[in-house]
């Protein structure tokens, strides 16, 4: 797991806000290229799996089905379910429902 310096939290919040702004201004192709540049293949795979877990949860799939289909742990599925349940913005849910079935 990567270590992030805990010093200067306001500066880190600013960095994140700037990144989010840049992402929102990119075309889909540019976003894909940036994510390919920033994420390792494993990070990209893990991110994609989390969105797929959300999609499967939203379509009523059971934990054991998701575990088997995606080779993920129950704790990961539970974390995604918690995000789907508690997120005030429902952004993960919005992304997951846009995925093809």
C-alpha cells in the first residue's frame, strides 16, 4: 500500500480538488489516457472490479456469486456495499448503472 504523507492536510485537499477539476474537464479518451498513465495495471484492475461489484450488488447478486465471478473477498464487497448505502452523492451507483449489463 502506498504511503501518503499526513503533513499539510489542506495542501493535500487542494491537490485532490485540482485533480478532480482536471478530470472533469477531460474528454473520455483523455480521461482514459490519464488514468492509464497514473494507475498501475493492478490499481486499474482493482478500481474496475469495485465498480463491477457495485453493479452486481445493484442487480441483486449475492456475495458468494460476486466472490466467485470476480475473485474478490467478502470484505471488499462489504466495503463497496457500505459505500453504496452511505454515499450522499451516490456517485458509485451512478457509475455502476451506466455499465453495460
